[in-house]
């Protein structure tokens, strides 16, 4: 790993997850990390909840005092695709970061091996200051698995479910400053 220095070159990767599939999502992230490594960043940032994706628009059959069986099955599928730490997905991502010779921030749904509780939390601290580097997913309704049991929950969603969006803010709340940041968009 590189020692972070006064100037930190960050690669912010805005991408779609492979929804409900932790292994495929982790492989996709590892491939994107390898591609970003060609630009020699110090830090590589992937979206929050990229593994196994954020199930926007789904209720998993839950309403107050009620839960439908198809929603329970979709929730179980999602929970089983949450990541145990350490585990094969974190090993793969760690190896990708090591090969890239960069620090990495990646958002995952972590599942506690004992309580089965799911967690989501990512931040990055540098030299005693907290920098907010956020990268959101971009995905469409068509990215959801076609075999979900509660497909009707997704029918009301627009085709572009999550339009992405990224930002970097320093400890003083500054962002989008040309003297500090440069935005390069790769639209391939």
C-alpha cells in the first residue's frame, strides 16, 4: 500500500451493482479496481452498498404488523448475499487493492456472523481530517434479478432507479473547487 501524502489522487468509480449477487458484484468491483489502477490512484472509491447492491424500491413484503411470504424469501436471498467479514469477497477486494497498490473504500452490506444483523457504513479519514468521498450507484430497473418474487414492487419505479452522483468534500465543507478538485468523466 502507498503511504498517503499531502495530495491524494482518488479514482471514484460510479457503477451499477450486480444486484443480489455478492460474488458477481465483488468480481465486477475487482475488475474495475484493476482498470482504475492503470491511472495510479492513491485511493479508489466504489459506491456505497455496491456489494450486493441497494434494493431501492423494495419493501420485502413488509408493512406494519404484516409481512408477506414472497417478500420474506426475497429478503432472505438479499441477506444471504450480504458479506461476512472476513470472507471470500473481502479477500478478493483486498487482493485487488493490494495489486492496485492503492487504498480502497467500498460499500458493502456486512452481515454479522453471530447475530445476522446487517450493517452499512463507509468513511475515509486522512491525516486526522475527515474527508467525505461519496460515490453513488447508477442502475436501472432492468438490473434487478428477473426471478425476484415481488416483481410488482418494482413496477412503479422509473427505468433509471438510481441516477448516481458523486462528491468530495474537505473538512471545511468545500467541494467542487477547481483549485482542489478536477472532474474527469469517462462515459464509456
